[in-house]
C-alpha cells in the first residue's frame, strides 16, 4: 500500500479498519509535514481520527501523542488550515479513547456523531463499519445502525423530506436529530434544529405545535445562557461557536462548535443562539397573519452571512411555507434574501450603476435589515453604497445622502464609519488601494459579502467584462441588475441548456462549445425560429435595462453569443448560476 501522501495513508487505514490488510498504524499516522502541506484540513482530521480508531482495534493502546504532533505539523506548515476543524479533533480522539477504556457505548456513539458533523459523506464512508468492528471487539454488542443514525444524517433526511413536502417525516427526523444535538451539547445546532422543527409543524398545518416548539426553543436558549457565564468578545476569546461558511474538501458548515464541551459563551455566541429564536418568532407571525414582511424577516435573520444558502434545501422549504400561508397574489422569491441582494448591489459597481438605483437599493436593504433586527448589516450596507457612489460618481453626492444616517451609523459601527470617512476625505483622483484596506479588513467581522476588489480605489474604473449571470428561481439577474422578475419559460429553458454546457467546460478551462440551432431546439423542445426570437428579445432587454440602471453599454452578444449556433459568451461571462427551484 502506497503511503507517500495523505490520501494513500488514509486509504491504508481504511483497508486496515476493514480487515483487508494490516499496517503499522502509528507509523502511518505519523504524517510528515511534506505530506500535509497540500491536504485539506478535514482530510487531515479524518486520517487522524481513523488512525486513533484503528490503533484501539485488537486491544491496542492509544496513539494520541503521535496524532497530536501530526496535527501540530499541519497547523504550522499548511496554508489550507482554517482553524475550524482540527481544534476539536483532539477532543474527539480523547473522547474515542475514553469510550474504549470505559467500554462505553454512549461515548462511542457520541464520538461517531461528532465526527459526522458537516460531512455529507459520513454515511457512505467506512467509519460506521469501523466503529461497529471496534465495539464488537470490546464485547459491546452494538449494531452498525447505532453508528449510522447520527444527528447530521437525521437532519439531512429531515431536510429532504421537508423539501419534498413530507412534513411528518421531516418532523420525525428533526426530532431525532434535535435529541442528539441537545444530548451532545451542540447548543447552536440545537437552536437551529428547533427552528427546523417549527418549520415542519407549520408545513403540516400545526400552528399550535409550532408555537409550543418555539416556546421550548426560547426556554432552551434561556437555560443555556443562564448556566454558562458570558465573557466579553475579544480577539483572544474564540467563543463557543464559529459562524460563517467554511469549506474543506467535502466538509462544509455555516455554524459549528469550537469545542465539544463549551464552558463559557461570548456575547456573540448569545446573539447566535437568539438568531434562531427570532427566526422562529418571525415565522410564526408570517404564518399567523400571512405577512410577507415577517417571512422576509425570518429569511433574513436565518440566512444572514450564509453564502451557500442558495444551494441548500431551504429555498424550496421556505417557498412551501409561503405557498401555504400567504395569498399568492404577489409571487415571493426565497432566493432574494437581504444578504444575497446586498451581494448583488456590490456587483452593480462593476457596470457603473447609476446613483438613483444604487441609493434606492441600499436604503431598501437598510430598512429590511433594520426590521429583521440586524443593525450592523443595516449600517454596513449604507456605508458600502456610499463608497461605491463616491468612486463612481463623485464624493459630494455620496456624502450628502449618507450623512442623513450618521447619527444612526456611529454608535453601531464606529470603526467602519471612521474608515469610510478617511476614504471619503481623500481628494478626488488621488485615491490609492491602501486607503480602503482598513475598511475592507473590518467588514468580515459583520459577515458582509465580498467587497469589490481591484478597481475600487485604483486609477481605472471597473471593467465589466466578467459578468455574473444568475437565475434566482424565476428571476434573471445580470451583474446584480434584474432583467426579468419572471423569466419567460422559453428563455429560461434556453439559458439552462446553454448554462449546462458553460458550467461543464469552464472549471477545466475548456472551450465552451456552440450548440447548433438544431441541437438546442431538440434540448428545449422549441423551433429554431422561436429560439432566435427569444434570444433577440433577451438581447434587447439586456441593453435597455442596463441603459436605464447603469452607465455601461453592453454589446449585443455579451451574454448569448452566436447565431445560428449559440453559447454563453466565455469572454464576457465569469459564471452562470442556476438556483431554480425546479433544478
């Protein structure tokens, strides 16, 4: 078995755990820095935990010191270290060793549960079987099902059922997951699962049960806050939870615990727990009164800072709630969260958005964030817009309108206000990139979407040669500007067919092929003349809409190129994203 890299070592351990071969586990686990530098942090964690598990098979001793040294080498040698996974891997290995030493089924199932968090591949990995083998050798008589039915798997099943409209199945899975999260002290995950359970009850039409669940959620959060001391938020204080998207190999989470045994909470931790009680309250109000504003607020609180929400199961679930509890006269789009609209506003900078459109978008988002109880986001979105406007259209207009909010902004984000003011005070035409460095550096603490990079603060204005082209359900967006609130079905079908070819070839840097008119007609079940007419109308809408909202003249084939063959123009489009609910 080749163990010259981390993947080879992990494979060797998998073969050992399955009983198909034998390796010196301690030697395989003693991974040198050269094999760690290019490895994803989650893969390192899996290798170390599997090594810890294999070492205890057959009555072997713990190799925790060897694993700790390997983890330290990764932390000190790899730029891929996120700090979100390995810090609790040591605790997990300690928990596993305790489970073996004490022959404790409860500790072993807890270890498996912790390992599964954020990892969709857990159920199909060799870990459930490896845990089962270890338990059998210890004479515990445990089944594979006990290691397979972990909280994360139950939660995923609940989401799938809710998305499919099976509210009762969703409820059962969410309850199973919630019980485990509470037992294993995953406080933030448990608070989130309470909201999922509220949603499941509402989908089933059980408003009274949903309200009772929300009360139980608030009591749970109150109890956690009452029994854990609150400490000040400082740079040195990590807190009990991480919030924000992280990806490492196949691992991905938005919130996670920093420790398996949280002893104290920061004020940020407390706010995170309250985030989910507030989501539930807004959901109940939305369903009780059919209020779209409350549904928006629930969505905005729930998703703020969550950049991968669009590809989750939740847009479809929220739409089911809207369909059940609102009148349906005005279509509601769950993809258009305040956070996503903020991202879209920032993208419009690259097409030189006109002041009226920029200010209208920023103030609308400010009001939406304010109603949702997210004051730092409400303040930051205004400052972002002011800086974009100053760069595009001059400082005076930007200062004039944003000054009306000054008394509100200063107490909420004083450092951001100061950093923005320093930039706005620089004489026009003498800006440098470093003058925005402080402002950019402060924004991530508020879970703000990515701020425009090259171009803002540099001598040239932005060049919109790399469009972001997105289907948000029925809405079609080009570089943050809405082209259609409800995209005509023929055009949507054409875009999906062309987008499939675009996204298939672009990641590898391949040439995006033209689809012949005949081939495209076959895929979308339209005649070539109907396709030509739909493309012609689309191009006209692009030019007219951008002429109204931005100071950017778009060429005719900037998005859809060619005729009689067609493709999404790889020279102009940076990415095509399809968040359609039917996809």
